[in-house]
C-alpha cells in the first residue's frame, strides 16, 4: 500500500468515526534510531535520525487534544531528509 493510499484511508477513518469520537492521525516519521533502519543503504546517518522518545512525544500530542481538535497528519523528518 502506498503512503497516499494510507493517508486516504486515514481520512476515511476520520470522517466516518467523527460522530463516535474516533480520531485518527497519520504519523509519517523519517528515519528513527532503531535497529530497523540500521542496515538500510542510504538511510539517514545514525547521528541524524529521530530518537524514539521524540516520536513518542509526537504521537502523544494529538492524543492530548480535546475531541474538537484533530491533527490529520504529522510529518516528522530530520533536517537531512526530504519532506517528499
């Protein structure tokens, strides 16, 4: 499934679940400092990767908002990564 397809699915969840207080945020992080990206050629250098705690903070933010607020998408890149 492509990123755009996942974003579309996220939008569908947001709209269909709104009246039932269901909120959905698509989190699109860049390279995270985990073993998962350790062996990927061309990945952001280790020193420039997002830390897992940073990603956890990004996840926690939309969850802390009242139901009237919604964050449809959160993109988190390091300064070395392209936003595209």
